[in-house]
């Protein structure tokens, strides 16, 4: 089997998730952003292409307002992203929607994207699902992503429950889920990360809860 041709995509690692209206609650945001920094260092050491994405809304928007303090990248990413990283702004959830990221990755021959950043419950999930129709293999780093608490008319869920549930969901269908240590070892070895499938996950779920 050929080695994966990887690119690292850093999704919306912005101050909105630290000082704004959408504070990441699980994993702890200072831990997850440190792991994003590690992933950037590993990508640099292994000469992986890097995409740095920022969500951007009009200047009067309550979140991600263009040019605002909370629109800015977290310093960990701003200081450690490579100079030749592709910089992208987006208005929709998926990194691929309304951008040229897919075309750029295709030009480089990338077949596997590693997702880090925020939020697990929105842009990470949407990007993983959007990669399916592009024929891209997806990896999600569980300790370099994060979720927020949610509550609405449908119910409420803690960030920990939400993040954990979505990691299981992603591993069952759309992505290979790993922590940064496991990903680092796979990148160094030039190997893929093991992933499950919906049938296997369903069978294991039935055994666990049936």
C-alpha cells in the first residue's frame, strides 16, 4: 500500500474560541491548541503541506467579525504556521465550500487530509463529511480539536459528551480518529491510521448495548 500523501488543515483556530462567545470547553482549549501547535511542528518537520483557515463574517457580525480581535488566529498558530502555508478565509462550515482548497490539494497530489482545530461539532464535522465526495481520506486528531456545550429546544449536551460522540461517529464512517502522538508516529512511518466502518461499529455497538 502506498504511503498517504498528507496535508494538515488547521480549521478556525481563532481567538473567538478563547476570548469570544464560543469558548471551547472540551478538551480543555489550552491543551487542544497546544496539540495544534505540535501538529504544525510535525507537519513542518515532515514537509507536509499546511492549510490555515479562518472563519470570516462581516464586520458587524457578533462572532468572527472580519478584522476583530476574536477573528485573529490564536498566537500558537500565528507564530508556528509555516510561511508557505495556504491561507484561506471561509463563510460556511466546510473548508471546501466556497474555497479553492480542494483544487489546491489536488494540484499537490494530496490524498489524505488531517483535520485539527474548531469546532468538532461544526466545521470539523462538516469538512470531514465534505471530503467524502472529493475522494479524500480524512484523519481527525481527537486532542487537537474541541467542542462547546450546547443546549436548545431539542435538549442539551455537554462539550465532553458531544466531542466524544462525534469522535465515535467520525471513526465509524468519515475519518480515522487518533491523538497527536499516534498521528506523529504514523506520519514518521509513512503509514495510514486504522479506521473502522459503519458495519463494524454497528456490530460492536450492538454487542456493547444490545
